């Protein structure tokens, strides 16, 4: 008998605008010790399905229309999770079923230390004493590959990096050795080396304790590394499911084919990524329609190729390729129309390397003092950025990669003086930003923008999306009249793939990926010369990620925008970057053209990063599945 059996789960959300069906007739099962991956676009119903199992959907907005979820608990026996009372659910949560949430910053209590929050779980569900729970928590932090576990035990969430917060959440979820672990994007904020360790940690938990895992992710490379079966969700429905090897080598549904083709690959270099719209669309009635030949590419045995092959049993639309992104300037052709078609190579290193540098960083240092208490003197420093120098030329994309906590985000924030540098120069257009007075710095920030790592924390929950994007236009007095500014807001929303009605909604009404697109639209509002993208696509599923990456490249060509692209995803860095900077422990340890660095990494740290990239090679999947069986 399966550990978990969900049948005909249907969930509606009610609002002033009416009722929306978020999950429609979903059925799935998870065996003991099995890893089942749920993949699909942001907003497809993956997280809503998981939250329903633990009774965490918002009330009274969410309504269970139908369905059952049978689960074999240790303490209550075989129960229907959807019918349990709140007191009984509290015994199940954290004990029989644990969940790793998508956004660790909003899941951790900001006024409690990281260690206390894990100790609380252990004291609630086990008989451990306070001292034993503290020792066990520090041990869990070590298993989750957190540096300085004893120190992070006493740290507050805002004092550690995004990847480290995610690892605290993972340690909390594993504390009671649950029978079922629901992992909602557990590796999104992690660099590839830590991601590899966490995946191994989940494998060990599965092997040693028989833990089953419902793994929700948009990273198909991770799915290839860990899953036994895959469920593909689209608009609240399961459109395809099967063994992992079958899905990767013989995808039947055009939506699945599109998801697999959207992923950047190390081997393809600079191409324009296919998107889901190249494979399928919807007709006027909302039914799925596969595109005909000429509409894109089909994925066959892990390779992208053009052709007419589509999934059997789906109607074919004779209309050809999908429209490109909208232009910012009316009356001009969009950048996408001036680019080569999908799959056509774009020349390596097209970013300008001639002429005067747009940004020149010289011997930049950012040190944070360490004190034993507020009243004692500084005993040491955390050298977050330690003597870093580099140059960015107009029109190029420079990728900055490295492990979580290596100083990437601190460096990006220091360039805009959101974090004050300790020493060094930041020359932007010949002006040293590090020494500008506050008034002049504010004016120069029109030309420099930042897309933050955590989209929820970056948006004011009290402002509608339209107001959030309108704010920089109003503050800097650009964009014309109020009506023209609002028209600009709607155009920006359409540019990042959101509808006009998003303007009147609040950040909490969007998925994580949609919130990140809103942040990108806000960063583009002032048409800056340089955008620092701090993990700007880490929260996006692969289909939206492909759209955004293509969009960023289009805008780069059309508007002459330059990017410092901070990411832990080396495949994305390879796709986007003309040059790469590899950062470790606050220092740049290797730099060079992206293609050369990937082919011939010189530094051992760079070699370690590349070796940890997940692989979706069918032979490797077959070998892994064969070893497990």
C-alpha cells in the first residue's frame, strides 16, 4: 500500500473577482522510500497541492471542492489528511510529514535565532531535553553543510545568506526523520556544490530511514539526479507522468517537450532558447494545442532539433512561431525580430570590449566587524569582499558565480552602495560612486538598478504591483504624465509576461516566479545603463526562465543595457555571459571568457563547481535508476 494516495484533488480560490480553480482533479501516489518529482510552470498548482496535504492553505479563500489524501501515519494510523482536525494535523506536521518551503526568508521567524527555531521543533515532537535538542540541532546544521554550525545556531535569519537560510530550513525539516518529506524548491537558493550535497543528504535520508520525498522543483537537472517518477503539471492538472527515464527520453506531451527544451545547456553555448510557446498553445476554449513544424523544436532523446514531431493525440495548430517580447519604444521593431530565429547561434562575447569601461572596480573591500557583544570592541572582521578588482564594458554581460556566502550578493550591493564599502573605488562613467554624497548618488542610481534575490522581501506588501513599478518613475520624475506613466507600467508588465490585470493585485497574490518577473519590470522602469541581476532567475521555472533570459538579451541589444549577472546556476551563467568571474571566500579566483573558462577551467575551485552541475544524460539516469533497483 502506498504511503500517500491522493485521488481527484480539486481546489478553488475565491476572491472578489470570482472563483479560480487552482488544482483540478489531481491524483498521485508516493510509495515508501520513493522520490516523486512534481514539475511545471510557476502557478501550475504544485505548491497548492502540497500545502493542501498539510492543511496550510489560506482560509477562507481556499476551498476543497473534492478529493481525498490517504496517508499512513505512525501515531494515528491510516487517515485522510484533508479531513483531519487542526489538533490532529499538528501531530502530523513536522513529525510524520515535513515540508521545506520555497522562500526561506518568509518561512523563518526574523526575531528568533536559527537554532532556537529548530530546537522548538525537536522539543515539540521528541522527548529530548533542551541541551540534547541544542546538540542535535548543531549536528543537523553540520549535516546540512552549514559553515560554522555553532555560530549559525546563534545567528538570526537576516545575518546569513539566502542559501544558508535554505539549509536551515532543510535541517528543520529533517529534524524528526519524517516518513514523507515535501520539498518545495529545496535547492533553488543553493549553489551547485551545496545542491549536490543536499541531494546526497536526501538520498541518504531515503536509504537509511526509508523516507519518501515529494520533490517540487523547476530544475529538471535536479529531477534527473534524484527522482524515480515525474508528474508534469499544467494549469492545475497532471498532463503527463511516468518513470524519470521515460520522461527524459520519450516525452509524450508537447508541454513536457517544451519544458525539457527550455533548459540552458553547457554544450549549446549562446543560442536563443526555445520556449513552451514554440511547442504548444491554447485555443479559444482553453484546450491544449500542439504547434506544427516551424513553431519551434522537439526534444528527442535529450537533444534539441527542429522538426514536425509532436505528441500523438494532440491537435496541431498550423500557425507558426510565437510572438517575441514587446518593445519599450513604440513604432520600432522589437529586438526579438532583429535577432536570429530560435536555435540560431549568437556570437560569443558580443559585449563591447573596446573603448572606455562602463564600470571599473578597483581593490574593493567590504568588511563586517565581529564583536562578542554590542558594547565590546571589534575582535575580528568577516572579509565578505576582499580586494576585488574587475572591469565591465558597455553592452556586455559579466557573470559572477560562486558558492553561497562567497560574497557575490555583498559585492553587487556594494556597487550601488546599498552596502557601504570599506575601501576601494567604484568608477561608473568616470565617477567614483564610493565617494559620492547621498544626493548625487541618488541621481546616479537611475543608471544602476538591482534585481534582488528574494522577490517577496523586495516588494512592499502594502503596494499593488502597479504602484511598485510606478514608484521609481514618480520618484525620479520620468515617464511623462501620470497617464503615460501608467501606460508604461502596463507595457512593462506585458514585457515580462504578465497580464494588465496584474497591475491592481498585491505581491502575495502571485507565485514566487511571478513576483520575480515583477521585480525585473521595476528594475527596467528607468531604462538603466547597468543592471545587477542577483539570482534574478533562480526563482523561475525553466519555461519562464527561458523567456526572461531571452528577454534580458533582447533588451541588452535594443536598449544597450549592461549586466552584472550573479547566479549559482552555471548553465545559466554560461548561456548569458560574455565573461565570467569566479568568486570564493571574498576573492575573484578566476576570470575569463565564458566559453574558455567552461572548456578549460584552471582553478581547482572552478573545476569543483563544474563537476557538481546536475546531468540529464539518459545513460547517467539509466545507471542511477538501475543501481537503485
